[in-house]
């Protein structure tokens, strides 16, 4: 269980997807008040 979690968290593809998700969320979160 724990080994799989570590492998997932250290997987480059997962890290990139995570960063992209955070970037998109931050962008939307920042732009929403402008459209609000």
C-alpha cells in the first residue's frame, strides 16, 4: 500500500499532472472574481 503511494507520488507524469491541475485551479480561482 505505502510503496504504491510513494511510487505514485514520485512518478514524473503524476507530478506534472498535479502541477498542471494546481496551475489551472489557481488561474480559475484568480479569474473568477473578475467575471463575478
